[in-house]
């Protein structure tokens, strides 16, 4: 019905254009007739012979040809204008149909995304919540981590296993939630700074990566740290380690040993480090240094510091190396580094060898790999740092390496505890296994 009305409107508009052009053509014809009449009088007065008659006849023929040309031009112009109007109407109809098809396809894709995860969540229900439709996920005490691959692909981790949720957002809704979070954190994200590492009000850790670093959508991770407030005794009850290891760790902390916690991502390194820091005797002053605030030791005298990125002008950056140097001027009894990744490992080793006990975490596959990595990272500090200097420094700085892991069932556990001896040969540091998890039981006293 709508197509029929459009065709009638186009035909009517075409007829109007043709009528206007015909009127203009008739006006021009009348003017040419007057000019031709005046020309014929002039020619008759000067040439009364047959040649004058032929000239007049030729002038009239020329006018007729001109009139025919104008008529064809007018018709051609009318056809062109009508075709243009028709094409415009057709394009408009096509765009409208395409938009409708796109909306339908988007709804179909969203329904498909939630097919295996229950009914679709009504995002409008949480419009006044600080985190929108993500609010119930953040409030769920069983969810350890939330990550978003796209507005229609939102995953969570429960008991170490990932699940696809039934929460589906639009790109606008997701960006509005992230804008509120970033505003609270005081962090910015743009093409010049496509990454953000920040902390939410409840202490959860936020990481965002935006296109064009990612292919299409924002990549968002929110780590909740449900076990962060646990003590060493609580971890024993959760079967992270046994009573023998508990006694060893408590004794090591009281004796001001330097401890290195190693493991993979999500293995529980930060949780264990926080529990070890909480076991520090009352009366000692702890300085914690992190990229983002995560540690909260249960001690009365604690100062927490975190890094800061550069401003828009490229100034004001504060990295971990700078914080370690400043912490040494703050009368620390213990120095705790959330994670060592790069050249700050050199500053940590120097601090530990200056008489200040400390703790830190590092990513590694085993306790021995953690020591080897700690021997390598300081080389990033400069060309003047050699392995001959680093090897004895590491051997004298670290006392125990506690390696944690997570199995396929999502169970986190201490897998290995090694003692670092002061002896080394070339670049090989001697280590001794104190406890190793083997076949569902801890085995102690094995040499390495």
C-alpha cells in the first residue's frame, strides 16, 4: 500500500514539472514569433525577390527546430527530475527496511546468546543501581571474577570455573556503567591510554582494554578477591594447606624471614600474601606497595601506597621503583610488594639485603622457576647490572618460596614450599624442598 502511494506521488510530481516546462516553452515560442515577424518586414522592404521569401521560410524552419530541441530538452529534464525523486524515495525505503532487519537480527543474536543460560535479564530493573545490570553479579558472594568480552558475552567464575551469564547489555549501557566506575576511580581511558587498572569501592580490581587494542568491544575484568580477608588459620580450614605448613609459615613470619609467593593467575597469591602480612606481630610497621590497592593486612600500623600513571602532559608518573625508594624513608619494619614484574625487582633485592624483611608475589610455574625469574628481571634495570651481581644477591635475599596453584576443579592449594640456601654455583642457586603436594598428600623433606 505504501509503495503504491509513493508511485502516485512521483507521477503527480513528474506531471507538474512537465507542465511548468511546457508553459515556459510556449512563452519562448511567442517571443520567437514576434522576433520572426519583425525580421520578415525588414527583409521584405529590402529584398522583394524570391531569395527574400526563401530566407524568411528558412528563418521559420530554424525557429521550429529550436522549438523542437527545447521541447526535447524539457522532457529530458522532467524525466531526470522524476527519476531522481523516485531514487530518493527508494533509497529511503531501503534504509528503513535495512534498519528494521538489523534490529531484528540483533534481538535474535541476543536471544541466542542467552539460550543456554536461562531467561534474559531485564536490564531496566537495575537502571538506578551503581553498576546497572552488573549489580547482582557484584553482590553474589559466590562469584570470584566477572569478565566481559562483549555486551552480549558476560562471564563469571564460581569456585574456579567459568560460566556464561544471562545478562545481556547494549554497548551504550555498558559504556555508561564503565564511565561511572572510572569517574569514581579518578582514572581515564582513551586512544592514548587504552588500558585502565583501578579499584572499585568494595576493593575489587578493575581492568579495561578498549579498541583498537581489542578487535571490536571493550574487554573488562573485575576481580573480587572473596578470600582477601582470610587469615592463615582460615586458609587451613579451607584446605589450602595443612597444620604443619601453618606452623612453618607462622614461625617464618615471626623470625622476619623474606618470603616470595609464586603461582599462576587466580592461584591465590594475593590472598596468601595478605594472610602472611596479617600474621606480622603487632608493633611492627608495614609499608605495602602495589599497582592497585588490594592488600589489607589486619595490623594496626600499616601504610598502603599505589602507583600512578602519567598525566595528559606526560608528567607525574609514579612507578613501583620510586615507591620502594620512598618507602625506605618511612621507617618500615616490613616491606610488602604486591607483585614484581620488571626492573623493580632490583630495588626490592637491594632493600631486602639492607636489613629490611619483606614479602612479594611473582608469576611462575614452580618455586625454582620463581627464583630463576627473580635472577632475570633485575637485568631490565640497566646494562650495568650483571648476572654475577644478581645471583648472590638473590641467594642471600630470599629465604622461602611458597608456590600456590589451582587445579582443574577450581581448588586452590599450596603445591610447594622451598628453602633457598645461601650456596650457589655459577648462576645456579641451591634450593631444598620442605613440602611438596603429591598424590593428594603433602610430602616433606625431599631434596631438590
